C-alpha cells in the first residue's frame, strides 16, 4: 500500500488524497509523520524560538536604555539617546550628541511629532510662523498669492528662444500644474512639460471644462504641451485650443508604451510603425498652432521594429512631410507586450549613441536625449561629450530628466540655473523660502475648480502636498515629516474641510531642523556623507577621454538593432 502511495497511482481516485507538498502525509484517512522529518522540524522550531527570544531580549534592552535616558537639556537641537555604556563613553569624549542621531523608529517618530507640536504651539502663542523668511524675499511672497493664469492672458505669447539644455519630461499624474509651479520656483530656465492630454478628451469635453486641461500659470514659461492621439483632425483641433494660451511648443507623443495608450488607444509608441500618419498629424497640428513649434517625442524602436534603419526612416519621413524639426528621443526601445510601462523604463537597454547618430545624420533638426540621466553632472557630460566626430557632426541640443525630478526636486533643480545655464544666482535661497512661496500659491489655488459632492475643494491640499513629498529627500526626519503630513490629510475632508497647505506646514515642519530648512542650495544635509553645512560642488562631468560609451555609433545599412541580442525580438 505504501509503495502504491509513493507512485501516486493507487489512490488517485480516493477521496483521501496523497499530498507530498508538506511533511505530513494522509493515507486512507490515517496521518503519518516520518521520524526524520519530525526531528528536523523540531530542530527548526527550537532554533526559531531561540532567535525570537534573542530578538525580544535585545529589543527590551534597547527600549529600557531609552526609557532610562537622563538628558535634562531643554534645547530643541540637543536631546540625545544613550543606549549602551560604549555610547556613554563616546558622549563624554564627543562633548554632545545631536538629537538627529538614529533611534528606535517608534521612539524617533514620537520625538519628531512632539517637536513639531511644540514649534506649532510656540508660533501660535507668539503669532509667528515657521514659514517666516529671514531675507528680503519676504517682500515677493504676495505675487504668489495672486498667480496669473494663461486664460486671462492680456498679450500674445512669443515662443521662447531659450536653449532647452534641461527639460522635465512629461509624466502622467506628476507634471500637473502644481508640480510645474514648484519646479518653476526652483528654476527659471528649465523647460517644463505638461502631462499628456488626449486629443479626443479635449475635443469632446464640455467647453466650460476645457480650461482645466490647458490652463496654466504664466510664470511656467517656457512650457511644452504634449498631445496624445492618432486622429489628424482631432489633434489639429487640440492644437488650436492650446494656441490662445501661449505654449512655447506643442509635442506629439510617439513613445508611451502603456497598454491604454499604445494598445487600446492605438497611439503613443505604436505610432512609430506608421511615420506617414505621424507626419500627417504633425502637419495638421502645425496648421492650427499659428506658429508654435511642433515636435515629436519617440523611442528608438518598438517591439521587433528596432533597427537604426527604421528609426532613420521614421525621422526622415516626418522631417520631409511636416514642419517638425525637433525630436525628443527616449534612448530605449518600447516593448508593448509582456512588460509594464515602469519596466519599459529599465529593461530595454539604453542606446544613447543612437541620438547622437541622428544628430549627425539630420543636421537640420534638433535632437534632445532622454533616458538614464539623473544628475546635473551627467547632463553636463552628455552635452560636452559625443561619440561622433565633433568636426563634422552636430550634437544633441539638450537633455531630458523624468522621475528623478519628482524623487528629489530640490537636489536636481535648486542649482540648475547657476550650474547649467550660467545665471548669477538661484531663484530660491532655501527650502523655507521655497515652501513659503509654494504655500501662498496653494492657498490661492485651492478650490479653483469647484468642489466635490462632499464639499471638499478641487484641487485639495492632498493634490498640492503630492508635489513636495520628496522635498526633503535625504534629509534628517524626512520620513517623519511625510508621516506627519499623512496624518493631517487622513480624514481632513470631514474633520477639517477648510484645511490649507499653510496650516499643514505649520503643524508639521517643526520636526525638520532649522539647519535643513535654511540651508542654501548645494549644502550638505544632515544625515548625508558630507558634514552638515559644507558646500558640495557639482562637477563638470566626464571629459571626452573619461566618458565610456556602451555601444557602437550606428550607421544606416549597418544592421544595428536596439535589442540585447539578435536572436530574440523581445528582451
């Protein structure tokens, strides 16, 4: 009987089945537990209990040492945690420990919460504000309390001729009006892009709601509007809606790999298979844009159509059949089946060399590189170095950065004007300066688009806070601040329907040290590798000799493919 069970044939029709996926086996209603497996299981359980007991003892020890902390100092920045005798010795030799030292997470959060509450109470009693600026910039706050919108434009806009050395890539649910306003506070010269607006949405939405999709604050120039679609008439109509608002450029999306866009929507990256249709759409957009430049944002290939020859024909067709002379190229192919849009930003290999090859082969066009660049130093490297011959070939005109701009807006943009564009000073003196201006804008804009059924404003504080959730990236107590903000937003619709961004900041920013709030752009944060208060310069990037290119520069007819190997179409 046991032999039959091992073969799993004798009892295939029995109601009491044999299962070998666990150590316990049921045979004809009786349970068997092999002795060898039982011994191993007992040994494993004993080891697990030992580890659990050790962890519990360690946790009790740490908590006990924290509770027995004997720090009598009342200074906001001098509280400390002493957990071991070794730490006490270090404390005596160090002469004082900053309260920002790592502690047990729960204890650390409670301390941060208490400090935020203390600062809020202190400011309420004195009538002060944690957003009070210590510089002359306080005089400029009122202009942000009355933002001017493009629908109220009094004069026609002249498209910007500023060089787009750095652009912030269009990102759905990220590059909306509030995030763009924040970016413009950080940099006056970086080019900004809208989210992708679908042509059919703009065509069929009620007239009174169209401004929601195309309106923007006038300080956002230079600004590019990106359209998505594959119907020439609808795209032409959408371009005509954008014209009176004065965008500096209108772009057609030919690179989005999302299933909703490139799959069911039949536009985005799938348009790269039909360059004649793209040229027709761009021509219709240019006809209705009244002089606003038209551009195309694309990938270097899509699925099996990933050779340099096909990319060359794509650009050649559009440039010859439409007025388009600007191409923003994401240096990866798009895979429309099997992987997500986020994986499409990392799995397909980067081919920066292909954009330089396009700049060489089409000297009458401008090309901008997107993909894999995250810092200003890398931007400088891409602009300085090129794998093609500088004496005979053009190079790229600028670089585009996407997710990193939201992951660390202060770190990326606060020094861009001086370091990249050669300005004499940066727009924001500190994070406190930035947040004070942004809070004025948020309070003035809250409820601009009406209210929801429950009475909550649109936009609401949650929409504004999303843009600045990473403003303290890498700083002391950044996670604590985000948690405090989330606590304020939870249930605010019913509890405090009139809650504003300024009030949220007043209640939560007290957990962030003044050294972080007032640090100028480029100064190291607490918790970083560099000492606090030390300026960290941005390098000039790699030289021609130091820069290493990952692949050969393609040429037409050379059988160059974007895929990782020649045997598979999909990576």
